């Protein structure tokens, strides 16, 4: 099996792929830069044991990270647990996409991994909206070129920022209120964040289509919050929460000929 690890700002997603490229298991742990290698080893072994996975069945690994402090930690964790050195996604690693970005080193490897999977599964061109700690808009044209995108504050982070940066606004759960015009502070916050995000995605899609000179573009969503937007309006052609793990597997395959 091949293990894929996607280290994000909030969670670390882990996937295990069988010989035919099928995602057999996936699970998450919280991201914490204060944890030691030993602590991550213990957590990983517990998750593997809980899911009935033998460490000896893993013969390859790939790592994507947006937190540089954890790159070295997880490289050591993977080598210790599985006895293999992971492929770390970065500049120079083959992805199957041409990167048209002003400063490629600034581009998050998670954005590329999700686009790799989206292009393989759904074809290009497309706009991929990833609902994570940040909401990212990622554009791949008909020539399979990553041409850029945009970054906004994520839904959950927006909620937390409102509570943290204001004196009287409370922290509320991320739920969709029945109406845009809210009659309580709790529902007003929910309305502004969720319905506001729907409007943001509609406008961004229109602008991207116009800038690319297209009549229409596929809109693909990934990330845990995508369903909140889809429940309000059918803005997405496809929703796939496992794109980052699938993309890492494809990148591993491209770079190892396996």
C-alpha cells in the first residue's frame, strides 16, 4: 500500500491506497506544531491499529505540507513507522500539470495536489474551490496549466475571527439559517458568513469565466465545508472531499513509475 499524508493548517489527512489505486482507508488527526515526533508516532500507530492496518503492508509514502516546521517531523515519523523515505511534494516534483505561477515556491502543495486529482478525474478546464482553513480558488485551463487563483478566509475561520475581533459578537455554530434576513445576532452571523460565501463563489466563477474567455467552466468543490454551500445553491458540478489524498497518490505514481 501507499500512504499519502496531507498536512494542513487545521488537520492532517492520511490516506492508504491499494495496488489498484483505490483509496482503502482515510482518517485525520489535528495539526499541532508542538507535538514531538514520538507523539505523532504514537497517534499514527493508534489510528493504524484501530483501522486494522499492518505497518508492513505500506511500501511507499508521499507527504504534502503547508507547515514547514512539520516537514522534518513527519519525514522522521514515516521512516520510523514504515521504514520508507517519503516523497515530499515541492518544486521539481512531477505533477502532470504545467505551473504558470509567478513565484512557484509560494504555491501551496495542497493546491496542486487537489488540482492534479481533479484534472485526472473530471478533465480540464475547471475552477476548484477548496474549503479549508482558507478558501482557495484554483484554476486549470484547457491545456492542463495551473494558471493561478485566489485565497480568502475560510468559513470556520471567519466565524472565529468575528468572535475574537469584536467585543459583543458571540462564537456560534456553523449552520445555515432559514433566511438571509436574520432576526437574531447568532443567525445574522451565520447568514453573513454562509450566504456571503455563496455570493462570493458565484461572483468569482463569473469573473474567472470572463477572464479566461470561456462560455462556461466546470466548478469542483472539495473540503469539509463544501456541503454547506451546496445545500444553499447547486453551484458545483462535482464535490469530492478526498481530492487532496487522490492527488498525492497520482503524484507519487508519476514520480516513481508505480
